[in-house]
C-alpha cells in the first residue's frame, strides 16, 4: 500500500486562535463547536492511526498576525518532541511594503517550506476572508510573493473561481515560486453553471506550470464526507492538472466536524482507484514530497 503524505492539517491551542478563543465567528465550514478546543499533536496522531499516513505538512491556522513567528516556533518545537509534523507552511503578511524581514525570521526554522496568506473573497460574507477580491492583482502582493523564490518557499494559494483569472496573473508574475492551490479551487457553487466556471478557472490555473492542486477540504461546503462528491472533484482536478500535480491533504481537524480520518482517507483512495499505481502514488505521496521537500 502506498505511503500517504497528509499535505494539509492543523494542530492548535485554543488560547492562541482569536476565532476559537473569542466570541463565536461565522466560518466557511459552518458551526464548529466540537473543535472549539485544543487539538494537540497527540490527538492528530491518534486520528490518523492505521490510515497509512507516514508524513504530514502543517498549514498555518491564523494566530494573531503579529504572532506568526510564535506559531512557527511552537510547531517546530512540537516536531522536535514528537517527530511530527515534517514540514510547516507558515504565515506572513504580504500587504507590507517588504515582506523579507518576516521571511528572514521564518527562514530560521528548518521545517518551514512555504507560506500562506489566505486571499479568498466571496460575495457571501460567510465565505469571505480577504479584505477585498482583487489581492491577487495587487502590485505589492505580487512583488512580495515573488520574493519567496529567494528563500525557496512555496505559496499556498486560496481563491474562489471568480478570482482564478487574477491568480493566473499572480503565478505568471512569480515564475520562481511554486503555488499550491488550496482545496482544489474551493468549489462552492455546485450548480451546472458554478461547476463550469470552476472547471474553466482550473484549466486556466493548470496552464501555469508552477501551480499544483491540493485535494483537501472537499467537505467544506457540503459539511459531510461524501465519496461521490469527492470523486467528482478529484476526477476533474486530476484530469485538468494531471496526477503529478495533485496532492492529498486531510484538512483535519476541520473535516473532523463530520467524519473520521480513516473514512476520509478511504474516500480519497476510492476517488483515485481508477488511476494506475504511479498516478496514485503521485497523488498520495510523491507530489507532496516534491513540493514540500520532504525527506524520504
């Protein structure tokens, strides 16, 4: 059985997260009372036991922005103590004039492989995160993301379908940076028109050789582990990007709101069962290992 890399998971301490420790805030994944608490590495490892996952990548969880290094230091220390995770996608604020002082601080941590600043914006306020929809086209954002190439860091890109055309421009402006498309492009409009717009945007993104797609968070807008739904998104994404440019991520503990870890992995395995062995290995392990420079 192919070893699996979980290229997108979180661990957290409630006290460090404004959206968990303060008043309840509307979130894109719906009500979240069951995970409004600490989610330590010990629980994550218990969740993935028996799933075949052998390595993992932690993705930032929106600590207060000025504590971005504190988050990285805490996760790095967790890895030293437990051997997990194996890489970190940290946070930096790309709205500043020059992001390099932040990147210099992150570069001191050996496990940092990439950076995420969430750029997704939606007409629906419940789905909105970024301050405005056009950040992908902002000259300051583009200049700062291009600087990731100097550090060998990737950028985890999170956008909705209407933002994908400008995201193509961002990727084109930063040819030395690998972009990891979050949650397979955040398909939230499941109508025929919505799916068509998403596919069109995904094809534009796939034309950029420096973009790969992460198959994660596919229960975000349906609030369940739906194998048929997952299979549909995975089939389209793999057909558009190719298996060598797709990677699996659990998005745990968010997906724990509606499913178990092994059930989630099983749904993703079923979604790629029609692929050949080399393609399955790419989706489950090799692409993530390459993009995030994981030790074999």
